[in-house]
C-alpha cells in the first residue's frame, strides 16, 4: 500500500511538472505569435490562466491569457504599460509549435495603458500650456481677438474620436475684461492626440486623467491573429 501511495505521489508530481513545463512553452510560443503578428518591438510577457494546463493544450482552447505588452509608439505619441486580457482563445498546439498564426483567434480582448503627459504636451497647439487639475486637464494661453491678446484658462473635456483622444475646452475663463466668441477660444484650444494603432485590433473605449497621464481603455472582439494589425 505504501509503495502504491509513493507511486501515485510521484506520478502526480510528474504530471504537475509536465503541466508547468507545457505552460512555459505555451507562454513562449504565444508571446512569439503576438510579437510577429503585430510587429511589436519586443516580446510581450504572457501568462496563461487556468489549471490543469495540459487539458487546454490538448483542446487548443484557453479560458484567459494575460499579456503585458509594454510600450507602443507612433507619430511622437506613445502608450505606456499596455496590458491586454484575452478570453475565449483558440490556439491549436500544432499552430503554436509550427509558428503559424493562421488558426489563432480570441473571442474578446480588453486592454489598458497610459498616454504620458509628455506625449500630450507634444500635441498641444502652439502657445497653449497644459496642466492638471485633479482628474481633469487644465489649458491656459492667449487668444488673439480683434487685435487684442486675451489670457484664457479652460478645463478640458476628453473624449474618444476616430483619430484618437479629443481635447475640448470647457469652463472657459477669459481675462482683461474683454470677451471673445466661444468658437474663437474653442478653435485655438481644441486638439486631438493621435493614439498609435494598438495591437490585437484594440480600439479605444474610454479615457480619463490620472497622475501619470491619460489612462485609456480599449477592446476588440473576434480577433484573428493572422490578419495582424
């Protein structure tokens, strides 16, 4: 009986070890597929959730895969600390081992990252200064109207547009006792922060101001790795 118990314990230990080894191999291969499919400058960190893992490998279906992608950048604007969470992932073992992305899909992807203030300042219109007022952006500068320079401050509302993060002045305060049309102020203080194309076909959902910059969240559905992005 004791010998049988020892054999069972050893077999369980071997199965757990094999399960963990398979998880490490899959993490590595999935990281390679993500990097090559989306032309990332560095390999993301991958964590495949769920236990036992070997059953997921056998079926090619994974409940959740977490990615730490890091930084992506384009047009002088960057997104830092980009993380993604994939659910309903189909990744056949033969595709992973053959470095083939054609059969790899994800039902849903959610992601988040931060556009640092340095990137935002690079897109602020000339003569406009950027600050932070709690959870809001504060803009200040000078509006030229009818030959007069009018100092202006405004709280900016952030939104999601087709080209990226939209910055629209609200709660405008003008000095010098001279008023300028709201359209004049908005025209000089409104701008867009173009967000780099995000991997995994992620599209922006929401934006908010944080101490480190503008936090962005994004999502995608029915993602096909073979189509890149």
